[in-house]
C-alpha cells in the first residue's frame, strides 16, 4: 500500500504516478487521494500565471481538476506525472486568461460613455409601445362592429372580400363599416373637429 501523507505526496511525483495508474484501473480511493494531494500543487501552478484574483484562481483550479478527470486515461505511466499535470494546468490557465481577455474586451467600463450614448432600441421600443397604446385607445372608441372591421382589414391585413366572409357580411356592408370607422377616427383624432 502506498503511503500518501501530504508531505510525501507533495515531494513524490512517483507516488502520484502510482496513484494515477491505480485510478486508471478503477481504484476510487487512490483517485480521491491523488486529487486531494494535487490541489495545492495545481493552485501554485495556476497562481504563477494568474495574479491577485483568488476567485479566478480557484475557478481555474477546478477546471484543471475536471480536465484531469476527463483525460486521466491519456496519462502514460512510463512518463513522469508532474510534467503531464503541469501541461494541463498551464493550458487551462492560459485558456481561462484568453477567455477573460475576450470578455473584458467587450465590456464597457466607462459609465459616463454609456449614459452619454443611450440605446436607441429602447427609445424605438418605447415609441412603438406608445403608438400601440394610442391605436388601442382610438380603436376602443369605435363601436364593436366598426372596430372589428378595422382590425380585420388593416391589422390582420385581410382583403375586403375575406373580411366580409369572416364576419358573414356583404362586401358593401364591410365598406360602409370601414368608412364610418375612419370618419369617427378622424373626428376623434382631430381636436378641431369637436
């Protein structure tokens, strides 16, 4: 049985290699010991690349552990264990830094610049909402049959014949209702008409 006290495991890459071989064979206890022993070493490797951000370091350490778990079958017992682990830790740290750099490249840190250039889509959405509210308010003033014809012909974009069929009316009745609806809308929309 391999003694895996923290002092020995930190000093002995050969002991880690033996634990990894056993883990590759399915020994869960050996694998758990190996992972526990590796964490401080991985943390040190990652800290060499990432400074002054402990939370980010811990995220990368977790990513390294997950990567080791995923690729543990690739470890070759004839080769030294620590260089294999160092390569994984280095690659994951570099990838994390690159990803962070890409995210930060898109972030705007100048609040004054953000406030000085408001998002035009918000104003457009507000204008559109206001227009819809005004339209709803105007349509509510119409009698039900007239409102229904305006909705069918102008909002649902049905032809006059399709609106007549949908409402079981004649074509001339649809035209008459639309004419009265627009007369009412013009009168209600124009304050000089009151």
